[in-house]
C-alpha cells in the first residue's frame, strides 16, 4: 500500500488527495457481508486473509497519521477521516456527507 501511494505521489503529483476516508470494518463483519453476497469468486475468502488486509490498511494509514479527534494529518497534509463501516450503508453515507460538508466548507 505504502509503495503504491508513494509511486502515485512521486509520478503524479497533481493526483494528491484532498481527503482520505477510511471505511474501517472488522474482519468478522467484512466476512459476514462478503459471504451474504454469495459471489462464487469470494466464497473461499478467509478470516485470516481479511485480518491481513486490515493490518495492511492500518499500517499504511497508521504510519501517516497522528490521532486527533478521529481525524489524522496525512504526510501530504491531507486529512484522513475514519468511518465505522459496520453500520448500514445509509448511516455510512450520512457520516460521509457530514465529513465532506465539514471538510470542504468555505
């Protein structure tokens, strides 16, 4: 993750983000959702794999943030905001809209 991010920033500096929204969900909840979707190609996904994916995201996001009221300072001065993605899509969307409004109000 970090290597990909560093590559994008180095080679495409105009693509640096204004905001990163981290939809955080436990491996257990993610697996439950994936399996409820009944996609054949996702049926072999394991809790171990999802835990490893979560660790990668936490390492990538975590190495670039300082915890301040659930908002972080990204190394490119881009705020990182965490949303608890265990809620329904409707609640997540409301949280996201509130974050966008607060982040980009002029």
